[in-house]
């Protein structure tokens, strides 16, 4: 009688065919945790990996390199893995030029177009890597007719005949490098939301970063919600504008309306900013404020005619700080300066954010997410909100460089101004 197990034969089952690709990672892949993140994604997506070579930098300023063989049971799974890890800087060893296809219609990319991230990207054409300009997440990449340059382009703006990059072949993402010690004030923020960290230290670092941006070649963008006015903070914000710490303001109809309402009536949403109580017929104040500005034609005209003499919008006009007010379905009026076509507002915002190096987002969830989507990862972003979910949503939607401070607007702006003036 044969007592052998059916699996005890010396014959080994034939290993199923595998599809594989050699990829390379370079940069601060160890201390930034990119390497373990990529290895985890490979296995989660159904693949395997083997590290063929690895060279680890000895100093904080040294980069590391790893060569990894990625395997999958089928070609579709392999391509899915390669597409995902390419967003973290993984580049195939065997390099090819990118695939280009003319757009066949206005306002839509060809199927299978490359979807951009907010990180620095290059594409390979004629065996040379060229940078992608106007870096922005969730766009396509369009190549110039002479194939010498490329830039990110929103879907709605593509025109028939423009050369569009298809797939991930011939593309590479260059992950944001870690800051050298002592260079960036953001070293204190090792987590996205600092709800339990010393707020004084955090605000001090933000003040230092804003001073660095003001004194450098970049611009400071502030994205602000109406809570800046409701909480009695507009004088602090106005002072930031006067002192040169706001180079660009993005907001909605509400911030401008209630700022102007306070200038005209001393109220915000009908609540007195002096004693905190409601005012007689105060619920009408914001409408009367909007109506007065509409009759004058613009906020600029109201300032020029000395009808509007204080507040955030007044300081923007007097200090020549550009502002963009984007409309919403909830708006009353709106003010004549509000751009009610959201696609047009988005286009103008894209133009204005060029050159921004620091962005401060204050108490506005939807506007913060919208602006975060337009910014490259190289822009330092600070989000201040009483609700920690605002910062979490920003990070979940791709603005991973966002760091947050969970606090009310008024104490934050008060302490920020104190720290800025203390270090003057």
C-alpha cells in the first residue's frame, strides 16, 4: 500500500507565469517613508516585489536609491501597480518616450490620458526628459507643437488637435524633497493636524515662514472665510495686509459682504461687533451693503468715492492687493466683483496662483479644498480651522503638504500678529 501524500512527489507544480517590470526609486525614500509605502501598495494591489539593489544615504542630506522588481499575475494588474507607484516617483528602468495623441474634440481628452498629480513631473520626448509646467493635480499634460515643452491643462480647456500625453509610459514624478535642517520652519509639523501641539510654538513657526515668504521671491496667498469677520478678527487681518503679509486674497461673496457690512453698519450678519447683541433690522444690513456697492459699480469705486473707508476689502484696494471673489449658489446679491461663472473663476485663480510660495487658509472648508486643488506640492500650505475635518479633507483630496492648526480664527490672528511684530 502506498502511504505517500499526493503532495510528497519530487515533482514541483509548475509556477504560474508572472508579468514583471524593473523600477527605480531615488531621493529621500527612506526617511520620507516612500519606500515602505510603495512596497505596501505593490502587495495591496495584488503584486509581489524583490529588492534587487539598494543604496541608503548616510546623512540627512544624502539621497537613497532602490531597484525593485515588481511582479503581478497578469499585465492589467502590473500596469495598475505601475500607475499607482509612479505617483510616488517609481520609474521603470527600461525607459521609453511618452505616447502622444491629438485631442479629437474640444473640452475632453482622449481616452486613457495621463492624469497629473500636484508634484513636479517630467515627460520623455525624443529620449530627453522635459519638465511639465503649470503643475496641478487632476489635469492632463499637453505638449507644444514643436514638442519642446509641456504643461498641465484642465480638461475643459483642451482644444482639438492639441497633443495629449496618453498613459504613464515616458512620465516620471519627482517627489517633494524633504527640507534641509534649519531651512524650513515646517520641521515642527510632523503630522497633518496639530490639535494637541503647543499652539504658541506652531504660530511662531508660521510667522517665521510668512516672514521668509514676504522677504523672498514668492507670494503669500490667503484664502479666507466670513468667520474672519464674524469672530471680530478683521482688524488683525487688515493689519496683515497693510504690513505686506498678504499678496493675494481668495474669498467668496460672504467675506467681502460682511466685511463691508461692518464698515457701513458696525454689524456682521446683523450682530453688533461692539456689544455682541443683535441690532434692529440688522438682518437687512448685509443686503443693504451689497445693494450700495452694486449701485456704485464695484468695491474699487466705493473706495475711490470714499464711501468705503475701512476693512479688509478697503485695505486690499488701498494696498493694491489683488483679490478674487468666487460665487456660490448660496450668495445674496452678489457683490458686483464676484465672479459667478465658476469655471471662469477657476481659470483666473490658476493665473493668479503662479508664483505663490506660501498659502494660509483660514476658516473656509470648500474654498480651501478648491484652492488646494490648484496648488503644486511645492507651495507650503497652512490651514487654520476650528474643525479638524477641514484639514483632513484637504489631505484626503491630494493636498498632502497641508499642515493644520485647530483653533478659532481670532486668537490665531491675534497671536500671529504678535509673533510677526515681535520678530521685526
